[in-house]
C-alpha cells in the first residue's frame, strides 16, 4: 500500500483509532479530510458521540470489535494503556492490521511489544488541552513525526505509517526508541517540569506581589509557562516512563541555573551577556520550523 501512495495513487483505507481525545480526535479529523474511513473506539460512550458529531470519526463505540477489518489502527490512549491495548487488539481483532501508537515515550512501549506489525510512533505536536473537545484540524502539519522501528519490525508497516504521517503534513524521522526518549527529555519532557516550577515560583511570592504579577503577565509568561500548565496525567506518565532521561536533563538544568545565579551574584555582566548571545544564536536551531508564537 505504501509504495502505491509514493507513486502518487492515494489509497483510501479504513483506519481505526483507539482513544478519542486530543490526539485521537485530531488524527481522525485530518484522516477523514484525506478521505480515509475512520472508525473510533473510546472508553466513554459520550466521547464517542461527540467524536462523531465533531466529524472526527465516521462511526464510534466502546467495543474494540468495532475495529475488525481496519487496515491500520492508531492507539491514542494514555501512555500506560498502550502495551495492554496492543495485545488486546491483536487478541480481539484477528487479521493482521498494522498497529501504531502516538505515545510520548517509546523505550518502555516498544521494548514490551514483540509484534512485527506494530510500529512505535510519536507525533511531536500537541496543546495543553485534553479530550475530544480539544481536537484540532491541522495539528500535525509542519510537525516532526518520529517512528521507532526495531530490527524485527515489518518494513512495509513502517512505510505505511510514514506515508500517512507525510500525508498529514508532518516531517518523518526514524530513530531508536531509547535515543528518542533521551532527545525528548531535553526538549519536551524535562521542560514540562522546568515550566511547572516556573509557574509555582511565580505563584509563591507575597500575595500582593503575586496578584500584581497575574495582572501584568503577558506573552512571555504565556509561552514559558504553557507546557507546565498542561495535562497533569500526561506529564506524570511521561515522568514515570522516561524517568532516567528526565532526571539527567533536570540535573544539568540545575547546574546551568547555579552558574547563572553565581554570575548574577558576582555581577559578571560580560559573562551573562555572552551567555544570552549564545542562547540567541542556538535557539533557532531548535525552533526554526515553528512559528514564534510557540
Ligand atoms: P487525552 O486528550 O486525554 O485523550 C486520551 C483519550 O484516551 C481519552 O479521551 C480517553 O477517552 C481515552 N481512553 C482512556 N482510557 C481508555 C481505554 N481504556 N480505552 C479506550 N480509550 C481510552 O490525551 P492525549 O493528549 O490525546 O494523549 C493521548 C496519547 O498521545 C498519550 O499516549 C500521549 O503520550 C500522546 N501524545 C500527547 C501529546 C499532547 O501534547 N497531548 C503529544 C504527543 C503525543 P474517554 O474520553 O472516552 O475517556
């Protein structure tokens, strides 16, 4: 199927989505816009009804057997449920659909699933919101989409997931699951805690000062605090499943803060200026493809 897509003949598939929240709903909106037939399963019947009403899926229900006959299934549940969900899907559905996930950690998930037709995936897109009402069209456009195959993963399954990711407008990357987890600790999972600590610091001063700060806060605080004010369940699961890499990042971050505090105390303005000149130069290498509003 993948090679025909690359030759420019876009195949219409029946795609299943398990977990109709921000990610699952957003995938459904875009996949339906690409003319795929999308069937969804979620935990709550009310979520399924809203997903149909919002146009994220053609049909939805709470029973996994609904996904029989799907060519490919995205597992978009919370991180801790991905491994049991993949084995439940295999047991329930029969056939040989490609199964992929979108979870933010890959090492523990990919290491626990010995299945040639499972492709670990992680679209690097999201918002601070959760649930079906938070689903957005175009969420994956311009974003990186990581796939983490192992030596035993079926190459055709990998190509199929990558073809779909490209059709969503994403840039595809392949890497080792553990290398993925180390990289995202630096630019996503660790910064959640940095940003959360910033929010707590701002809220912890004397009440009058905090009250004034709340009124004065503008775009700078909005962008630096955004991921610290996001979905707590997701932040916690990322920490539980990528603990070592996040700890490493936060320890290095604390060292940076210690150096900055020492330079401020010592009024080493030249050093501090050089530091900011360096960060001004380096930052675009990380965010060049993103809008400045992020
Ligand atoms: P979310 O908005 O909370 O959606 C998760 C959905 O999973 C919920 O709506 C819930 O559906 C459903 N669910 C929970 N238990 C289920 C079960 N047993 N069976 C079927 N469905 C179940 O969370 P999300 O942000 O989309 O995150 C989902 C996945 O995407 C996570 O693995 C996360 O790591 C990954 N991810 C998130 C982001 C981000 O920025 N948010 C970015 C990249 C990847 P009900 O409403 O029916 O209860």
